[in-house]
């Protein structure tokens, strides 16, 4: 149950409906004025705002969600780790918006009380790639966010954020900086081979990945996923063996069924202090 002290009031939620109603006439217009800074929504622990960003020649828009945490607090990456809370970002109440794709910047790794979590301290600037239903017309971006924030304890927080996006906008160095922290394709980072092995284990299977990859920086850590399968993959134990970065995790199938994976669908991300590297697929080994 969400802590009421950390949620927006019902009055603020009703303001979203009023905002959409007021914006509706804008959807038929193509304003020439650039978008301005948006309002800040939130409470004493975390505040959220939308940076309006800029529009590309093809009509897509690059904006950003910004989360400002109180000193000492952090929030979580899309895969939060053992001790984190996965973020849920719902943009379905937006107007003239066909899709919103977040571009996650490189997170930090936190270790506390023997548990690992992955996220962002003090501030997260999350770029958003937005496609309009009707390019060139105003958009109402409305997000219902459920995020975890943590200091000594971790709590879920509900936030609603909204912004009118119109005009061509302008380049924003804050968004550009966050885009510069997104994952680098593994081939560009020097990955030459990735093999994986699945072995029966307690309550599922043990998955071992071996990636031949130059060092990406200090404190390398691999996060493995099986997207679209419903499989649960634990946080991995990661270590170096010369040119190989090795990771091992536990895998469980839905309803505790037998574990069988498509190696081409395995996704893994290498996190370090220096960069973030993303790859997909492995061969037997």
C-alpha cells in the first residue's frame, strides 16, 4: 500500500483531467512558439518535471522526465536489483502521443546490507523519444509514475506529471548529456564472443554467461534478462577471467515449470563506472 504522505493529493490528480480539457483545443494547432519549462510535481522526497526538448525533422520529439530526489535518496533503474523497486511509467493518458520510449542513462550500483540495487542518486534525467499520432501538432504528455525511492528504507511513491509539448523546442544540454550516457552496442565496445550455458539447479537452472570483452571500467557487473518470456532472472555474480567477463545467475520459469531458453533472446547489459554496454544473444558453450 502506497504511503499517503508520499503520494500526490486527489486534488492534484483531478488537475490532470482539467489540464487535458484545457489542452484539447491546442491539438488542432501548430504553435510557432518554442516550448517553455514545465511545472514541477511532487513532494518533499522526490519531485518530477518534464523538459520539453526538441522536435526532429521527421516529427518525433526528444524530451525528458526529470526526478529530483532529496539529499541522500536514490531511485531505481529499469531493472532495480535485489533490493530495489522497479519503476512503472504509464503514459496512456497522453493526447496526440502514439508512443513514448525511455532511453535509460547509465546507472550506479549500490550495495547496502549485503544486497545490491541499481539506480540513480539525487537526480535522474530520463530522455524520452516521443512519436505523435499527428506529427506537427501539439501533444499533451501525461505520466502516471510509480517509482521506488530509498535512503535507509525503500518506499513506493506515486506521482503524476504533465506537460504541453508544442513548437520546435530547442536543444537542451541536460537531455543531450543523459543521451550520452545511454548503452553502447556491444560490438562497438569490442565484444567478440558471447557464450552461455544452462545447467539444472535448485528451483530452476543456473545460467552462466562468458563474454569476451575489453574492460569497460571499474566494478564491472552484468545484468542478464530474458525479455518477453516471463522468466525470472536473479541478480548475477560477475567476475573477470582475463579477456572474459563471466556472470552467473539463477533462472526460474513461470509457474515453476521446466527452464528452457532461446539463446538468441538472452539480453545482457554490462555496467561499470566507465560506461554501459548492451548486447543480445549468445551461443552454446
